[in-house]
C-alpha cells in the first residue's frame, strides 16, 4: 500500500502549473523541475517530475494509467481478494460440517 504524500494536493497542483509556466525559460524540462522543487522547498526534483508526468497522463497528453483508473483497479483488487477469502471460508465450512455429520470411527 502506498504511503500518504507529505505534500498537500494544492502544492502538487501548484508545482505542476509552475513547471508548465516557466518551462520556456529553461533549456530543459528537468532544469525547470529542479528550479520549482528548490523554490517550493520540495526535497527532490524527481518528486516534481513524478507529479508532472502523472498530470500529463491524467490530462490525456501521455499514455498510461490515470489516477482514476488506478483507484478503480485498486478497489477491484481488494474486492477480488475479499471474494476469494469468502469462497475459501465457505469451502472450509462445508468440509468441517460434513466431517461433523459423519459417524465416528472410534470404538
């Protein structure tokens, strides 16, 4: 399970906007990301890069799994695991119930 981000979503959105706004002023996108990370006090420029890439995927400008799709996949996996566990419990319950109904072989 992913740990919660120490950065509020408003900061992430602001960083992504700022990278887009200042990108023309820098020779590379990475340089712009490093500048924004430093300006906003974000520990690593890689964090900003991850936010920018995710925003591009969510906006449809880059291929990949969107945030909504990832959340749905996570929900479905949890539901699937619960259903599997329920089936195992049902099978075990039926097995032990049948064992209790059988006559004892002890004398």
